[in-house]
């Protein structure tokens, strides 16, 4: 895919995978509409890469999403990457945090996808899911549920919109970013993927016509095994990984 002059939207671009992808797209000649809540970070990114356009966008703000979609103009592509998580026993969680997670990981993506249908005609839409959508993760019950939704939502749209908009779902495993730099993920620190490597894989996926991709050989093997092993067994195995000692 030729990226020079292409207009590509990236959500969650102020840090982590979204930031790394935005830089790659800009270096490849794309005009990147980078969105996030932290505008100061986006503006700093735009200073270093002039083809990056910073846009503050709160994905829990229904009006802000509607206004953005109405004004965005034609897009050659979009990567809906923004997401939040929480790792803790469900009963110790917060309804406020869980609702924010559903709003950010699911509802905002529904609103953006529907709002961008006209802008994206003939283009490429990538939804960033997670291995948490392949395997039910204890202590991340709500997050895992949201990523399971993204998997099925994206695959369904890929079939429904074939020939109009190319839709793909990119499902990485754990990545070493701000989101995973928490005590609950301490036991997995050595197993988290490098964000630059995952961004390279995402860039390749975005430029393809693939509908679904799990980057990393170990992740693909785990996903393959999950199709044959009983789901309750896999969840019990993951429970031991995330359980607080």
C-alpha cells in the first residue's frame, strides 16, 4: 500500500502502540490524524513529525465523537487502537472504571466506525483487539469481554463490508507500555512484547488485506491451542498467572 499523502486516523496516539504506529505512518509519508485525550503529548509528537495532526478526542464524550466524524473529511484508513484495562478481582473493581472501559473499548469504537463509514469508503479500517479476546482472562473479566467483542465485531464487518471498506482485526498479546506498567502485571514483565516490534507488525497488517492477525509465534500457538483445549481449563491456567500471591 502506497502511504504517501494518505490520510490515516489513529486513536490512542499519545502513548504506547498508537504513538509508535503514528510515527511509522508519518515516516512513510502519511498524513496522520492522531487523537487522544492528552493533547500536550500529541502536540509534542507533531513538532517532531509535521505530517502528524494532533486532535484532542475524549472517547467517552458522545458529542465529541459525533463532531469529529462530521468534520474529518475523507480518510484512506483508520486504526482504532485506544483502549483501557484494569487487573483485579471483579468483586474488588469499580463500576465507574468498568463502565469507562466498556465506553472506551466498545461503545466508542461502534460510534467511530459508524460515523466514519462515508469517510472510509474504499479505505482500510483496523480494529486493535487483543489475545484477551481469544482467551477468557480471570482478573480482567471486563477487559477480556470487551476484546472478545472487538474480535467478533471486526470479523463481522469485514464480511459485511467486503468490497467497500477493508476491515481487519489485529490481536496482540501483552505489550510493554504505560498500560501494562502496573503491579498486577509484574509477573509478566519479562514476557511482554516490545512496543516497537508490535508496531512494525501492525504497520504491515494495516498495509495488507488480511482480516485477522495475531502477531508473535508464541501468541499464535496459544491461540491455536485455545481452539482445541477446553475453555474452562485455559481460564484456570490463566487464573494462576494473574492471581495475587
